[in-house]
C-alpha cells in the first residue's frame, strides 16, 4: 500500500470521528443547555468538511506525473493545508461571535452531565490527534498534519468548555456565562494554532531549505556508490509526501560519457532504494578538479 493510500485510509477515520463527535456535541449542547458545547459542535462540523477536502487532496495527489505536471500532483497537499487553515480561522471567528452574543444574553446554567460528555470527547479527540499526527509524520503529509491539528484544536475547545461549565456549576447563579467565556478563550487558542499549521505548508510551497538532516544523509549515502568522489551540491524540495533531490556528483574527469552516465543512474537507484520517501533524484555529473569544493 502506497503512502497516499495509507493517508487516505487515515482520513476516512478522521471523517467518521468528526461526524460522530459533532452529532454528540450538538445533541449534548442543545439538551444540556451548554453554549460552549454548541460552539464546540460548530468547529467539529467544520472539521468534517475540512477532512473531506484533505481526502480529495490526497486522492488528487496520487495522480502520476503527466505532460502538464512533470513533477506530479503533490503540490496540492500544501494548498489543501491552506484551505484547512481557513476553515479553522472561520471556525474560531464563528465561535468567538457566538460566545460574545451568549455572554450578553442571560441563560440558564449548563446541565452537570455535560461534563461527562466533554470528558469523553476530550479523551477521544486527544487519542485521534496522536493517531493522525503519528501517521502524518510517518507518511510525510502536511495536509494530514493539518487534519491532526484540527483534532487537537477541537480537544482544546472541549477542555475550555469543560473548565467553563465546571466554574458555572460550582459558582452557581451569576456565573452562567462562564462556559461562554471559555469558548471565547478557546477561539483565541485555535487562531494561535493556525499559524503553526500554516507556516510549514508555506515553507513547503516556497521550497525553503528545511531538510538539513536528510541532506547530510544523502551526502553520506552517495559516497557509497562506486565512482562518486564527493557531492558538490545537494538541493532538496518536498512535493506532496515525497522528496525530490537535485545533486551535483563529482567523478573522475577521465571517465567516458557512458561511464559518467552509468554512475548517475547507479546513484539515483541507490538513493531511492536506501532512503525513505524519495520520489526522484536528478543527478548532474561534475568532473573533479583541484578547485572542486562541496557547496551546501
């Protein structure tokens, strides 16, 4: 099973989780008289749509390279991440708006049993986050990472709601809006997390150099290929869940064109076989001279 297929399977899990929890939150918020839970349900509903976007993006990224997209379709991943971040930002503002409205509107205290519901939701959302974030790291998927952080932000709003409802129930009359203040605080935390999701995706689409460890490993492994004297240049970019590597390999200047060509192919095959998540390797052969100095 390919990385894309594994990521797609993980996204189906995310969609199912978001749907069930959103339904639970809407029902518990309505019958339990908790506006914080209703605000939480708004975010979970948005999560369902964002997870569908991640799913569509992952399926699109599986398409093979063609004439129009010679590097494949992996760039859809950070673009989907940007859209997911927009969903998060909109959710945060909707929650903030509803919270401010509810703070100004007198209402009854939440029902005590809503704390049990929230406790179960927090536990499950944190488990979901850990499952999906682990998958995103293993599969090298930025959009899956964004989806994972949706679960973490959901857990944060649920924790805030739990604290707010607890304060309202403990302090009693006059503190009915405590869960609304908690929801307002949670919206700020969601906005803060948005930057942490957005920044790596932006770096990916701008081809920022962020893969120093991988570069060192590429340089080290390349020297194990017969005929490669050193690596002059090594550039790495991430496209989707795979890395594309551009190398300048230094060889004996007296070799024939055919021998240099064979070394380049051997180097490419060796790196793809011995390093994880390598999509392609482009090798440029350089003749060795006294002035040849590796460039980083």
